[in-house]
C-alpha cells in the first residue's frame, strides 16, 4: 500500500495563530500543495468554504473565541473532507458529529500531512 500524497492538491487553511498558520503553509507548499487562505476568522473561512475550490481543509476549532463549526458544516454539505485542530482534544467536537476527524494540538506537521492525505484518498463522492 502506498502512502497518501497531497501533491497537486488545494488545501484550505483556517487558523488564527500566525505562527502555526505559517508553519502549515510552508509545509504544505513543500509538499507541492496550493494553499487557499489562510483564513483567520469564521466569516472569511465560511466565505471560502462556500465559494472556493479546494480538495481538503484544516480548521482550527477555536478562532479567537469563535467556534469553527459553521465552516465544518458548510464543508460537510459540499462533501469536502476536513481535519479539525484542537487543543481541547475530541471533547471539543459537537456530540452529534463524532465522525468529524480531530488532530490534537500540538501536532507534528508530517503526521498532519499524512492524515490530510488519507482524508483526500478516502473521500467518497456524495450522491444527490
């Protein structure tokens, strides 16, 4: 079995911490991805989630005190895979959304890349 790759993929970054965002952006670009964003608040992230084209998204759960769940719902509705980043662990995910994948902060960038790659690879088209 081959390792999943993100090469050539468009990745939305939603992260309010500039340092973390810059690290993810650099890592994704080194993996031959095109970065969409980064979005630093829910309003801009929701606009991107509803209007931009990308293959996968990485979403910080808490953006300056505002939860990113409306963005996750918009992505879910479009069938776009995403990974939530949380310093709160799995308990931060809404009880009615236990299937939403979470990556705990702090995280290793190579592990994040691998997990995002698996999400893209496992994505199944939704039927209308």
